[in-house]
C-alpha cells in the first residue's frame, strides 16, 4: 500500500508539468480562435471584443491559473465554438473511442501472444519466418494506408462492411460490430506486429533456460513447456501491452479520421483546426493521466507474474 501511495504521489508533479506544457503549446501556437469565430467580415474591434468575452485578453499566467483552478474542481470548461461543456462533448464521443480501443487490444493480444509463442517454438523454420514477415510488414505500413486498402477491398469491392461511420451499440450488437470491424482490424494489425515480435523474442530467450530443458527431459508435453515459458516471459509482454494501450491513443486519432468515426480522436482534430483551447487542453490532460495510470497498473501487475518481486 505504501508503494502505491508513493507512486500516486509521484504522478502529481508529472501531471503538473504536463498541464503547463499542454497549456503553453496550445496558447502559443499560431492562430486566434476569436478571429475564426468572428469570420472573415469581422473588424478588428469585433475580434477584440470577442477576445475579451472569451477571456483571451488576460495574461497567460492568469488564464493558466483560472483553467487549473477549474480543472481541480472537476470543471473542464466549455467549448469556445459550440458553447457545450467539455465533459458533455467527451461523453458524447467516448463510446466509439472506447469500443475501438477495447476491441483492438482484445484482437491484438489474443492473436499476437499465440503467434509469437509459436514462432519462438518453431524458431528457424518457415513458420517462424512467415510470422516475422507478417510482423515486419504490419509494423512498417502506415495505418492510414492499411485503412484505405481495407475500405477498398472489404467495403467497396466486397461490400461486407460499411465504408465509414459508426453504429452505436444501442442500435444492435451486430451493426455495431460491423461498423467497427475494419477500423479495429486496421489498428490491431499494428499492435499485433509489436506484441508478436516482443512475445517471440521473450519466449525464445526463456526456452533456452536450463529449467525448460529439464522440463523437456522429464517428458512434459509441448503445451506444458510453453505454458511455463510463457508465464516466465509474461513481465516484458505485459509491459509491451501496457505501452501499446498508451500508444493506442494516437492510433485512434488516425483511425477515426480515416473511417469518419465520431469519437474523441475526431473531436481533437476538429478542435485543433478551430483552436478550441478548452477541448484540446482537457483531452490532452486526460490522455496524459491515462498514460500515467497505465504505467502504474503495469508496475503493480508485475507481482502477479513474478511472486519474487516485492514492493
């Protein structure tokens, strides 16, 4: 418990630095949201009045303190353009993004761990080479290019899945899964490649240990031996899964853009184009918090895989 409390306390200065960096990056970037809202026909006085109304005329340090004070009270602010609370905007966009993330990681982990283990067991054979060729290709080809190829092949030519868009789960599990099949497959290929390579390398190293040779000499079956090896290789694999979940935040933005899915990623893209400060700052800060939380959970999970680890 003390370890957990210490790690939670250590995240506070990290989140503080992230808040400062996010605020400065957004507010010092070129572009004026007041000018975008006012339109091309607005005069200089009109833009100046709008800046005052939006609070953009205040010094940066004062804007930062006001924003930080609202964040600490749970108020993420209000969108400059839509005048809708940021929490409400996120709630409207959260389902598609969470759906993509959960299905993507489920596909990636369930496919890559067996593939990597098989490649390690069959090291040097054509099976191993085929798995590695797949992993290199899946990791090398850009996500957006794979997305367009999937759309062309399975949505336009075969017409198995919708080209773009998202169907909410409330409208039926079947249509919901059909709308997510291509985007989740698109994104899962990248993480399958990453996890497959890590699993192969880790399991291959463990299979060369003396206790594995002893287990084989005692007549244990292939599945039993691979089970022992996989358990001892679980720590780096779990770390890679956690890092993959954190990296998924960026991948979702590209995927939602390609497949026109109204998720948090699309919300970020639209907000960046419009310089909607409250939305961008809140999303980036939440993403950083999720990243920190995932790393904390990874550290805590080590004990499950290796009882020798003490905190």
